[in-house]
């Protein structure tokens, strides 16, 4: 009964969305307030019924209702309850339901937090959200209904959640990632609504900026969580693989990063308006493309796509409709948009444009590398794979450019900055970073690494220029502390996010350069020395988990006779059969991780064991946390709060006039 | 020319120049970094380049896996039915590596036609066969059972 209730709610939600996508829109063009105001209740209804559907599926999982096909193939009675509840997004159908629910959540949030928008804009934004929702709900209901039953022969036992997914990372990573993915639909809806009304001013940018930033923050955290999870769960010490599924989430992030910067320019200076709109459309299109790539099976094989074409064809059609429709609208409306002010070459505008161009190029290379194997396969050029060297070849130098620009950008004034002012400001950070960069490899390792020197330089460059900017901003205050208090929340947001970039850059570079790994054959009682650490292997014993039996090794790590850690890597066999899983054991610390995973048993109690020494690896995710906190700080700035909005709007209007004259 | 137009022209020129350099580099890098896939029969027929980074895949021939007793060296043979190729690897094999199951290896062919693997990939889970290997059994074959239907007698 409960699954049918869920199914029924989802159908109801679809009908509400159809109304939502038509009624307020018609109202906005015919100027009928009643129709426009209906958007609030329709959007709330969409949220309520999708939530109900989501709860119904969760109940089916909690009650082990294996008559539901989706539950039977993704759960098991032995599964701990927290994994049962998160198994809802453990497969294709449930992930889509999560997608739809997130979309409903974002739509509902607009009705709560964007009430101060002009009614016409408000109605159009919600209508566009409704259109996106119609697409996704139709897709879920027609091709991938999670409530399908297996009747009358319902299985006694479910076939279990993939062991890879049975991990705390699985509870947090997908919802966070989806929240970011889907969140770009809000930026998209604002862009389309603005195009429809032809009203692209700095007010528009101010309205959509907080939404975009929230989506970006979620996506940042989602990606970081995913990378961290892959690091400790996959058991082989990597944290980024340039895998198509990762790229699918990374591309919207790249464009999203460009978008939040371009929105800043549009809000503050009223330029780049049509470019910003284009980025908003692009970010959401890439989110959809990501969904298509991951969900249609086209990545694993074009043949897999051909065997079950319904899903792929549907998303492809939807993708074409969204991209084609919005670009057509853009082509008709964008030429009407005029920028009012000009800027010189050395200005914050140009540097941010540089940032945007580089980010878009990075996205293009990632997109090409991801899609090339699909095209090659389709056109019969044989089976190829594009590996990490291709991506790194572009990503590393282009990120270098981004980091160089990042150091200069915040220092430079809007409109125009004389070269010698900036030169004076940048001289100190430049000297400090070069010195630290040159010295670091001497102190850190025996062998001098030039790439480490360059990496430290660039990381320090980002950090020191950002700090120099803080000092520069507080120079006129009576004291440094008093100056700090005067700075706005959004400025602090920028500082934290940029410091985060420096931390991640240092983490990625130093980890890549100084990582060490050894595959060892360890017999019980034997000691092996790797990189100054001694590893004493005590052998392997059997331990029992809730739904698995594991071989657990015990390794003592010592350095100069001092005990550093006792690590217990496992090899798990799940009772539901099939897969065995490598569960690494990690001793994490600020400067380095020691990471051990069990390979396979060899003769006489000996095991193949892989030992990794991973310096600075936690910095990668620490940086992402800084970026996210920065984003949250930026949107907590008081100019986004509704009660000061009117005053601000007047102010913006006068500023715009001043800029135009 | 009107200064605003002039500025716009420069921006457009800059973007065009930058984009063409980028595209050129992309094409160059793609050519450098593509790993082509060869089934064992093509390798045996000498169609695959030597000393070039490639990938190969097939089913692990039952009884062909030989491990060293002193270190982590291992050798095995992969087959697609008509032909087989010997693979050398040093390191830990993935969890799902098994005789009679599909595996994809990447590395280089040495002059003797042996595959010196730097990486061995096995199936993601028990229901999944790498698409390259699945194709070996021919179009329309059941992806899941490729390695069960393949004949190992040859």
C-alpha cells in the first residue's frame, strides 16, 4: 500500500508541476496577479508530494519490503538501519527520486526566501523550475519508477547494497553532491526568467547570486566528500581519477566557479550581463549532461546504451530541449542587453574575465576528454580511453594561470588601476613566495624537486597576496583589529575561499610529488622499512562484522623506535555473496597519512600488502572546506537580506546612473 | 572606431586567438594520450604496436596464473577464444581478479609479444564485464556471461 501511495504522490506532483510551468507564466504575460500568485501554492504542493513519495520509498526500505523491486535489489535484512535509509539513493531509480526531491526542495526554498522579488519575476522563476521538474518527474515515472513491484513472486531476501557503498561516505556524499548539481537549476531559472522579461540589471545578479553560491558550496563539499571517500574506501590511495563520473560532477563545478565570479562583476559593475546569463545556462546544461552521462550507460559502452535506449533517449531529448530552448531564447533576447560602463585593461573586470575564460577552457578540455571515447566508439574509430595524462596536461598549467590571476585580481580596483600602484602592493608577496618556494624543497626532502618549488611558490603566492589584500584594506583604520572589524562578510568570504584554494593547491601538488607507495610481501613477524618508517606485520585473523566476515591484518608502524600507529586493514567478504572488499587502514595527520591496504593472501600466512606514504593529503579536502565556509560567509553579507533590500536597491540604481553618466 | 567597439573587437580577437591555441593543444594532447584497446587475437596477429602504451583485455585463462614465491611478480594469460597473450605484472591484483573472469590490462608489449602490464583492472562487481571484453564475444551476446561462454580449449 505504501509504495502505491508513493507512486501516486509522485504522479500528483507531476500534475502540479505541469500547472506550475504553465499557469504563472501565462499570468506573467497577461498580467493577471491571481495566476502569478498561484505559483507559491503550486510549488509548495510539488514539494509536499515529492517529499511524501520520498518518505514512502524510505519506509519501504526500513520495513524490508522486498516486493518492491528497487528495495529487493538494493537492500538486505542484515543491512544496518542507517544504510537501509541511505540505500534509497543506492541505485538509478532512487537517485532520480532524490534528484526530484532536491529540485522540489530548491523550488520550495525560492517561495520562502525570494518573496521580495517583483511578482512577475517570481512567477517566471518558479515556472521555469516547474518545467525542469516536469522533465525529471516524467523521466522517473516513465522509465525508472522506483515503486515497481515484484509480484506475485516476491523474494525472501534482498540482494544487498553494493559493499562499496556501505560506508559513512555514502550517507553524506550523494545528497550533498545532488544538492549542488540540482542547485544550478535555480541560477538557470533566474537567468531564463530574466531573459523572458528582458530585465537584466544588477538587481537580477544580486537576487540570483546567493542561490548560485549555495549551490556552488554544496557542490564543492559534495566533490570533496566524494574524493575523500574514494581515497579511503576504494583502498588504492587515489583521491581523483579523472573518471567520467567524476568529470560529470566536476564540469558544473568549474563553470559554476566562473559563474559566481562573473555574477560578482555583473552585480557590482553591471557588465558581462549576457556572458553571465550564458554561464548560468551552461552550468545547468552541464549538470544535465552529467546526469545523462552517468545515467544512460553511454560511458560504459555505447552498446549498453543501445540495449536500454529508453532512458538515454529521454534524457538526451530533455537535454536538447533545455539547451536548445534556452539558447534560442538567449539568441533573441541577449542582443537587447547593453552594458553601461566600460573598463580598462588593468582592472578587476578584465582579470575576472580572464578567470572566466580560463575556467571555461578547462571545462572544454574536460568535456572533450570525457566525451571523446563515446564519439570514437560511435564513429567506429575503435575503443579508446583518455587517461589522466591528458587531463593533467591541460589542467595543471591552466590552474597555474588561474592562481596567478587570483593573486592579482583582488588587489586591482574596478574600472582602472595604475600599474605602479599594483606593482608596489604585489612586490612583497612575490618575494616571500619565491623565497619560501625555493627553500621548501631543501628542508622537506633529500632530493631537490623543482616542481615542488614551483608549486609552493604558486600556493604561497595565492595565500600571501590574499593576506596582503587584508592588510591593504585595513591600512587606514586606527588599528589593525579595528580595521578587521570594518571589513564586510563577503570580503571575508573571498579571503577564506582564496586561502582554501592555496591550501588545496599545496595539498594536491605536494601529495603528487612526494607520495610514495610500495607493494610488499609480508610474512607474519617480518619488519619492512619504507621511507624511514618501520612496519611490523603480526599476521591476519578473522573478525566478524554485522553483515560480513573479514580478514584483518595487524601492522605496527614505528619510527626511530617510537610507536606511530597500529593499523588494521581488512579484506571483507559480504555474507550476501559475491564481492570481496578491501578496507584500508589509515593513520591521518596534518602533514602526512600512512595508509595500508591488504592485497591477497600468499603462501604460508604471508600477505601482499600495499603501504602508502601520503604527505599533505588532508590539505586537499581542508582547502575545500575553507572554500565552502568562504561561500557561506559571502552570502551571509547583509546586503542580501530582505529588510535592507529596498534601501540597497535605491543605492544600486543611483550607482548605475552614476556609472552610466 | 568607437572606443567601446574597439574594446569589444580586441576582446573577440583575444578569445579567438586563445581558443585556437587551446584547441590545437587539445588535439595534440589527445593524440599523445589515447590508449587504444586491442583484443588478444589482434596482438597475436601482430597488429598491435610494440613498446607503445596500449590496453588489452580478455578472460583470464584458468590455470595460467603463476605467482612468484619471493615477491609480488605474477604472470597469467588472457584470451578471447582464438588467441592468447601472456601478461607479466608486479604488484597487487584487484579484489575481483579471478581465473575464468574478465580482466583489462594496460601497459606495453615487449618485442617477444608479451604484455608488460603496469595496471590490471578486473570487473567492478560480479554482474559487470568491461565493455571491451564483452564485445569480444560478439554483438548481442549476454554481457554478464562472456567469460562463461568463451572456449578455452584452443
